[in-house]
């Protein structure tokens, strides 16, 4: 098979601020796998979690070094290919190749992936849209902009403000006042210590919140048991859970996981994570980084398996080059086209 790598830069309509910083632009990688006249597409998005950095340059270099080892195979040789991908290749780079191989396979048999997997798209729940950390008035303005731009049914508020939990409360109340939907979720991105997390979980429960995501920083998982004992809210983890291997040790202390294709390493591992999480009685969410429609459409193929969806990054882009899954009644719904069902709008 032949593999091509291209870069493309996307700009956010609204810069996103979380507890770790602000992003307004990213340069992602577009992978093309070609065999027998069929081309499969995949995407790698850079992300950083503490000292775990996968920059565009790191991903591009890793892929360029690995492509010659992959091109000796054809897309049907998935076991051999996965063995190559597992040799120290960054997870987002693995995700891009894995995504492209799934797209190729779907196009080869002429079916969308959700149909190949026997999934029911009527089970897809509404996606949340994200309100980043900001002062209350700017947070309100961001809510108004989302409501004007899209059919919003769920809002996710980023907390963990470096200014402290009083700033978090003020922003949350501002969002709640402006929102037209009762479904507001919270993601602290590891921005609280244990004492603040306990206090905020109890306060947020009084506000009607259903769960809290990543209240403690990655690396502080030993404190999750104490938080679980004292929190009236279910606890989801994101940064603390990369692959299915992380789930067994986390399961006694949490209620759910956030699966992202870039940190999981693609659709193959995402499916493993879903089944592992269910085996431990955990709930499942699908999330994203600064992904375009290409990667979010790939995740949407598995969305019928999720309890919560957070696939909104592509909707905040002003120059997304791809067209795929569409927002319908607040839900990111994949289409009936074969493979991922993604096209390049610039083509």
C-alpha cells in the first residue's frame, strides 16, 4: 500500500481556554492510505498532557520514519500492521493510520463503519459544546454565540480556573443563567486539588450537574478513592485514562471514562476501551482535541456505544477542509456513505 502525509492548519472561531492553557490554531496531519485504487483517510491531531507531548513535528517525524515499514503490507494485514504501530509510535500517529485503514476497509466493502459494526445511529445522544474558562460576561457571550450558531442541547463548562474555585463558581453561574438547556456538564481538566474537588462536587451536585470530569490532575489517581467516597457526583476521567490498559486499576475509583481517538491510538483501541469499560460497569464518553470533521466523523461511527458525546471541536473551526458527520437535533450523526463518509471540501 502507498501512504501519503500532508499537514493542514485549522483556526478556531473562538479560542479555547482550559486549566492548562489556551489554543486558537493547530496544525494537524492528514494521512492517505491507497491500495487497489481505494484511498482511506485518517487524521492526527497534536495534544499535550503534562510532559506527554505529541506536537505536529513529533507526529510528522514519527510517521515519516514508520511509513516505509508499513508500505510493505496491504490494508488486510491488520495484525502485522498493528505490531508495527505499537513500536513506540505516538498514539495520535497510530490513530491516523488506524482510522485510514478503517476508512479503506469500509470503502472496499461499500458500507459505512457504523453499519459494518451493526450499530444503531438512533442511539446517538446529543453532543456537548464547550465553554472555555473565561470571565463571566465573556462566558455568557460564548454561550449566546453557540446558541445562535448551532442546535445546542448540551453545554460542557471548563472549570479548574487558576484563579480558584470562586472564579469557577462565578463562571458556572453565568453560563447557567445564559443557557437555554438544563443539561450542563463540567470538566475541570485536572485543575483542582482534592479539597477543592470535594467542595466543588458537592456544590455542583446542588446545581443539578450529572457528573464531573477529571477533577484531579493526571498523576493524582491515588486520591480518587477519597474523592469518590465524598462526592455525590459520578466521576469521569480523561487525562488519567489513555487506553484499555488503564481501566482495570482505575475502575474501583471512577464511574466513567472519556475516550479520545488521539490518546487511544485509533478506532481499534477505542472499541477495546468501550468493551473493557462496560465489563467493569463504567459509563463511556467520546471526546476530542482540536480535531477536524475527519477525526470527529470517525469517532461518530462509534457514538451509538456512548453514554455521553463531546465531539464539538470541528464546529468551532472557521476553515475545516472536511465534510462528513452532520449536526442533527444536537447530535453528530454519521452519513450513509462508505467508510468514514468524509469528503474534502477543497477538492
